[in-house]
């Protein structure tokens, strides 16, 4: 998908500077307004063979509240536009864990934090999307930049699935080649 020049959220125009990421539920754009940069997520309705959706925006808002209540480090939700199916989030600068994992540069403190987060979410009966594109760090704190969470299932836990993508493994390398990152 080509980047739009701008997107409107609740009557305010945001210049689109580039694509930050594309997931099962939407496109996240690097957006700017009045010299301030944001992450602007546009919900999409593209089919996904392995995941069923209901109201994606309502799910994002519910999951944001759930993760916030549990103290999961996530970027602040600044605004939601229900009509346009858009979310405006605080932008966290820097590299994703995905980029670090491709270089084998995920640090011990990042592993410690993701494992602690995994245990806390397991106790709460939840999983998040553990794929490393969904994680960034700021001030030595690991942030989950998506809001998606689901009922806990061992096969989709960090230990059961996500960890294999947090270091150079055949699975990570295959994904990176398929997406033009290697």
C-alpha cells in the first residue's frame, strides 16, 4: 500500500511521513502535526486466514485499557477516531526488537523484561503478540507497541512461540527474507 499524504483524525489533519508497520489489524503510519510526531494506526479489513476479528477498533480500545490496568508498558493512546477507525499513539523513537534480533543484539536486560512480562500476563490469563516488531525500548524499559491481547494459550505464549523470533533463528531468518529485511 502506498502511503497517503495525510490522514484526518477527529477533524485534524496529520501529514504521513512513512509506514511504521503493517499488522493483522491495521497499518501504523509515522504521522506529524504541528511539528510533533506520532504513530497513527489505521484499522484495515484485509482478510487474515489465521485470525478472526470482530470490531477491531473496539478490541484495540478494550485491550489498551486491559494492558494499562495490568501495568504493561505501552505507548499512551492519545486519541481515537471511531468513524475513521484510527488511533493516535505516542511515538516511541528507536529500533524495534526485531531489528536487534536480526543482528543478535537483544540484550540480557531486554530478555529479563520480556520473560517477566510473559509471566505476569500468563498469571492474568493473557497473551500478547510476542513478535519482535511489536516491541521497542525507551530508557531501559521494554514497551509493547501494539495493544492486542488474547486469552492465554501455551502455544502462543512467549516461551511457546515468541522467543524463537527474538534471536537469529531459522524462523526469524525465513520471515526476514520473505519480507525483504535480509
